[in-house]
């Protein structure tokens, strides 16, 4: 959590703890049952009212990322969260990366093979987040699901709303690379172009990589996207790898780019 985030917490309206939560939270499983040995996708769904937002995995210059602390039966294990594309929230000179409206954060739960058909599996987790508008309020919720164990032959279909939300996750950008010159990174995304290229914006996975107060410039080169992004430290060692998300209108791409040879 950043120093500014701590300051924002100090200014939070703590009395709200006695009032209904600002954010509505729930767990949603991709299927209403568990199959022994088959991974299960589960989503934390946060719904914020108009004017409020939570924070992305890299909250930017202020804020704190949402966390999900699982309590699972023996033999189960959860992986890292998979995040949707963020938005920029600008308050004076402060630029943060957040999420608003209905936000789906996905996780994959490893399921052991030694489950008995007909049993019920309890999945529980504590979610914590910081929600902000003109004030910032820390909130949390203890959430749970109870799912029956069924045979593979009886496995139900995927929840359509779950599938639609998962489809909106950023897609891997193949063969992405970057170069550094004159205090800026040029990020190359081969095969990615379109009328929405002018809206392209790079969100780094780690804070302090880019200067987000300076505009980013996109052009189409050789049938792909070239996005010029100012570095936070124009003088100093160049990045050895660039990770994050590029958003182009309604599209989003996961970036894990090495430097160009």
C-alpha cells in the first residue's frame, strides 16, 4: 500500500462500518458443482455504485489492490487472481488505476481427485478492498459457496454470465516487444491494429515504471500497434521486461514483452 493510500485511509469515514457496505460482494462459481480432479474457476464479483471505484492489481500512485484470502478444504488450492482491464482515475496530479461498476476477479481452484460423489464442498474466502469517491473507505466481506460433488458424466454447463465476464479478460499479446530511446518506451504489438488504436493506453503491472501524467502516442506500423510511453525515470537503467495491460477501446491485451534485439 502506498503512503498516499495510508493517508487516504486515515481520512476515511470509519462510521460507515455501522452502515450497509458501499460495495456489494459475492462469490460466483463457473459451475454449480465440483468434479473430482477437475479445476474450478471461481470469481469474486464486486459491484460499486456510480461515482465509486475499487483498485486494480497495480493501484498506481494511490490506493490498494483488492485481495482474496481463501479458506479451502484439505487438498484444494487457489492460484493468483486474474484481473480485468483497469481504468485511469485522475485526481489533480494523482493518477490511479481502478475498476468501477460490476467487476469480476477470477481465480482457479485446484480440486483433488479423492472426493466422494454426493459430498458437499465448502469454499470460503475473505475479500478486502478500498473503495473511493470523494473519500476512501476500507471494506471487507467473508464469502462462501457450498457445492455438491458430482461425477464427470453429470458435470453441469458453465454459467453464461460467468463465461461472458471471463471472455472480457485481457488476451495475451503474442510476440510483443519493446525498445527504449529518448526517455520513452516504444511497445510493439504485431498484428494488433484497428480504428480504436488512438485510444490505446498501457497500464504497467508495477508502479513507478511510466510517467502516467504524460500522454501516450499510438501509431500503426507494419500492420501492428506501436505505442510510445514515457518512462518514469528517463535517465537510468532501461527496463529488462515490460508487463501489464494495453487497452484499446473495448479490447484489452496482456503484455509480457522482452526488449527488441
